[in-house]
C-alpha cells in the first residue's frame, strides 16, 4: 500500500528478495533508498558466537554407532558436533554467512538446515540460504559443495544436469534413499536426487506445481516439502505448506498422501488418516528399529512432537503443547504434554530418545520415550 492507503501491488505466496526490492523501488519517493541485496553480510554477522549456545537451530542428526550428534546452528551459520551427552567436540563453519568450502574454521554456510549421513560416513547438509547441498567429513572438519551454484533457481528443474552447475531453490532437507541423495527442494515444490558417483542432479518427484496431488512421481504435486525420513524401504516427506505427510514408493514410483487434506486444511487433531490435522510440520524422523517403521513428526506450528504409524496412518501427540486442541507455545521441560516448545522443527531418534531442535527457544531438547520426560540437552566443552 502507498502512503495514501491505496493498494498498488499484490503478490500471492513467497517472493524472492531481489524481486521484492525491485517492486518496492518503483513506489518509493525521492530519497527512498533500496538496500543492495548483494552488499554482503552486515558487521553483526562477523561477531564471534559462543560454543555453548544455539541461535535458531533447525536441523539435527545422530549417529549412535559413533556417539555423534550434529546440530545445524542455523542462525549462527555453522554446525555444532557433540556427543549424545552434549559435550561439544567441534564446530564446523566460521559463523560468517557465505558459500565457501575448506577446513572447518574457514568454511562458510548460510542458514544450514536438514542433514543426513551418507553410506561412507560423510554428512550431507541442506545449505538452505546458499541454495546448495554440502558434504562434511566430520572427523577432518572439511566441507565440500556437491550440488548447487549458490544462486537461487527461478523455475522448477525439468531435466538432469551436472549437480555443481545446476541452480536449486531452498533445499530444506536431505536423505539417503535408493542409492541416491534425495533433496527436499521446498522452493520449487520438488524432490530432487543427486547421484554421488555420477555428479548428476535430477528431478525425482514433483511437477513443480504447488499442491497436494498424488500419482506417478512426475505428476505428483508437493507444497514446500521440508523434511525427509526413510523407513522400511520407503521415503516419507513432511509437506509443510499442505500440513501433510506423503510417501514415495520406489517399487511403484508413486507418491501417496497419508495424512493431510490440502493447502487450506490444518489443525491439531490426533486420529487416523483423513481425521488427522497437522499445522506446518517441518521435522520428520524414523525409529532406528527397522522392524518398527514408526515416524516422529515435529508439528511445528502446533508446538508438539507426534508419533506416526504409516501402516495404520495413526497419529498421536507425545510431547509438548498441553492437552487442548490448540498447542500452547513456551519454554519448559516436563512430562509429556506438560513440556512446552516454541517452533520445534527437526528431530533425531536414538534408541528410546528423541532429540528435538526447539528452534525458536534456541535449545535442543530430549524426549524420553520410556519415561515421557522432556529435558534440555546441556552443552559442555
């Protein structure tokens, strides 16, 4: 709206920052300077951040065999590597936003999020703000770009191409599935796949249209796919904008809706199948027990963690938000629903524990599946 209250432009959905600034520039009067999006980070971004704190952590992954927990310290543009006890082992990334490969204190990320371990032990990271996928040798602390150019893709991916030369848009999570590294490309409403041996990036599922439509992988429609998990040979997708959980079956090549009804259907209801309502889930993790394909959902806007049984399509709340139908946000440990989260957005499951990136509270919490207790993971050096 202009200064007289008249509507002068409109745009539905998300808009890229350069396009927004260019649009605003046409309506600013004399002396209305438009910030330069390429001017680089502000001086604040270079201030050192303490090792024992997080700023909007939005990714977490665990390797029980190596006693490793890695947290994407998203707001600090770095990865924090700890043991399961919270003892900090290393920090990867300088803390200054950028796209730079190299050793841990030299490398740069920009708002890293979802992560997954590769078969060779390396860690793959959805470097969301750089529109890239990176890999890290956790022991050596070295970082390498494996996909993306650093520029945001303006349109959906329609064919395969060299991964390092192909632009992506807002990769939100990654998962090793069916011999490839799959990417939840939220910006183009697609799932992409990277062949690590070939160095090629291809569209794996999703037409690029925003919606909730099942069918063959090339015809299916997603709406900001934001989290991936693998269980019992199938890929599961938290489709955030449609508040849905989807399934990709490699045997049939089809995408199937398990929970969720559409872009404008959300809520906070437990139940089975079509009776279930979520609200913008951003996190998904599978039980490490291969005989029990149970998933855990970070139901982000409801401030809860829920358990999901794909075979029956049953969903039940287990941690956070209170007993009411509308989850209550907060910052509190406790038992079961007495705990309070503020924007939980990533999960990792190890044995009987669920590690929870409680994003807006700036902490990692642990939900004990045996006792039902939720407590903060205390970092130590």
